[in-house]
């Protein structure tokens, strides 16, 4: 396969995942942004999230800042901000003010040291907890402990789940294909013996 | 927070991720299914995917089979199969024939030892490559090397990306909220200095 064709093919194989802007603060106190779509739930008690950091074959300011300060934020990308978020993944110079460059606003809460994206409806503050070295290609799996969550209460449904459509969340497959999640169903807790409740599939 | 409310809240925090049925073969040659929504791209060259396995505080047949045989499959869940896939996550007895119970069909290719889901339009065959122990809660981050990909060519766009809408792929947030991805845009490669090309956001 041709190189870019192969890259896009393999990159989209795992599917669409919500896009997040990762906010850090540099040693010189310049807020930095990175775009990630590998954020994964690890556990609810205590709450932890993980994400993939590409191999450190080039300087990666996000990684450098997380290691130096120990704090970072994950901010849900939306229909209103995905174009700025995409632009934030450009290779800016070290300590170039990326927030201003792409037209987003850093916000510091009273209790967290890394910058949030003020425009984001779901803002998560984390502490670096673990990093795992992927032998296959040198990537890192970074684990953060959730220490602060900032979101508007109307985005939380009665059962506790966050309404991704109401948040106008967007996801990305591969490097540049953006999608929005359209709700189709909430299914009941599955138990053996309930098979006859499964509707016959319409499409396969 | 109340226990289930908290669980659903934290589980949906990271957003919607494509749902996959993970196929394995037991020592007694019984095909097994598990439902996962944490499948993550690790690298394209060589192609590797990762996913989170919950802590081994109870017997986990998927993990046992992957360790015993070294092979597994990831099969994209679709609009036509998500109800069966959800049911496949019920706690069936060891070596109960889950494929038959939920109405899905195992398929064995000539070159891979683990069962695919015949009804799935994107079938990925993997070899166990690495496992990383998450200290925070005992979960595992499992890394697999992609050794076989089976999908219809019309699902691949000219640039190589897989058209998740054409595949009728579905994603899930938390444990039970299903979504389908609706395409919104493909954005050009971002470079510094292109900021004036960013359209003004409509929604924030």
C-alpha cells in the first residue's frame, strides 16, 4: 500500500473516538494545547483515564509539560470548536501561544494548575499517575487520575450518563475525519436468558 | 454520588468509542465473544491496536483464551448487530456457546485461529503482543499486532480511510448508550500560519 493510504487505513481501523484538547502549562507558564482521540476509560473508582502518546522520536511539548508539572486537562471538542482544535494540532514552535493562535481561551480553576479550554463544555482536570512504554513502536500509554470535573449539570442525564449529543461533542477517526455522535438507543443490563428480547437485525 | 450514577457518569466522561466484539477460541474449541469499546490505535507501522481489560477480580474468559491461544479478533459492531453484541456481554457460563445464544455466526479464516463474527463488516485478526498492568486499579492494557484484516473494498475511501457511516458502525458511551457516527467534515493537514482559514464557530 502507498504510505499515506496505508496510514489513513490503519488509523481509522479502530473507529471513531471523541476528540479532546489536552491542556498543559510550560515551565515558562505558556499554556499549550494538543489534540488527542485516544482517551479511554480505565476505571470509575478511583476515576482514571488513559491515552496514547506517540513515540518520542521528536520533541513533544505536551509530554514534556505533563512530566514537568504533573498536571494536565482534557477538554471535549465540539461542533463549535473542532476546526480550532484541528488547527491546534499543527506543529507550532515551542512556547508559541497556541490558544491565541487558534482562537481559544485558557481558563485556570482555583484548584488545578493546568489550563482548561474555556469554550469546552466538558473539562477534566488530571494528575499524571502512570506511563507505560509500548514496546511495539515506542508509543506511551499515559494514565491520569481525574481530580476535577467541570461541566454544566444539564449535560448529565438522570441516570448519570453525560449526554454527548447535548454537549455537541465530536469524534474523529484517523487524523482528519470528524463525526458527531447521533444517539440510537440505551439498552438494558444484559443477562443470560434474555436472548428472545433481542429484536431481529434490520441491516445484516 | 450514588454508586450507579457515579459509575455511569465517570464511564461516559471520555465519550463515545466504536464498539467491537472480541472473538476468542477456548481450549475446548468453543468460540467466545466479549464486547469492548476501548479499542485504540497505537501505530500503523507495524499495525497495532490496544484495549483495556477490566481487573481480573473475577474469571474473564476473554483474557484466559487470549493468553492460552495467543490470538483474538476484533469485529466492528453495527446498526444491525448492536443488540446481539450488547447481549453477548451478559455473564454466560464458561464454554456456553455465546455466538449461538445471541444469534451471531463464527467464521474462521484459513490463516487465523480465532473466530471472526461473520456478520461484521470490519474484521481484524490479531496476535497478543504485550500486556501492561495498570497499577491504579488492576486493569490491563492489552496490545495486539494486526495480522489479518477482512473488509469489503467499498468501505475504503479513495484516501484509504474506512467509511464508518457506510459500514453502519456504532459506538457506545459508558455501558449501554449507543450512538452512530454522522460524518461532518474532513479537514486539511494543519500547519502554523493557516489560522485565518478557520471558520468562525457557530455554536460557542
